[in-house]
């Protein structure tokens, strides 16, 4: 989707320089993706202390996951 956004040139120039992006579009896209990622992390961190965890399920799941990943990598 194309959008037209008005942003001050010095801000865009700094963004391009900091991200190392090859174009303004790539820099803005990267910045938007990072902002979305950070917002999702903030939402997740807000759940800390509010979610009940079944420790037994985690422990058994960890062992099963480790066995599965080991077999997928072809390790004995």
C-alpha cells in the first residue's frame, strides 16, 4: 500500500544514517517494523505477573522440544 507522509528531511536523513538503509522507504519501513515490535513487547511485558503458568507443563514441554530439535538437526 502506498501512503504519502510528510516528515522533516533532517529526521529522515538521521533515520537513514542510523539504520544504514539504502533508501528512505527502506529506512521508514524498518522504523515502522521496529516500532510495532516494541509495542508488542510492551503489551507482553504488561502481562507479567498476570498470567498463571503450569510449571509441570513447561518442564515436560522443554524436554520434548529439546528432543524434537535434536532429532531435526540429525544429532544422536
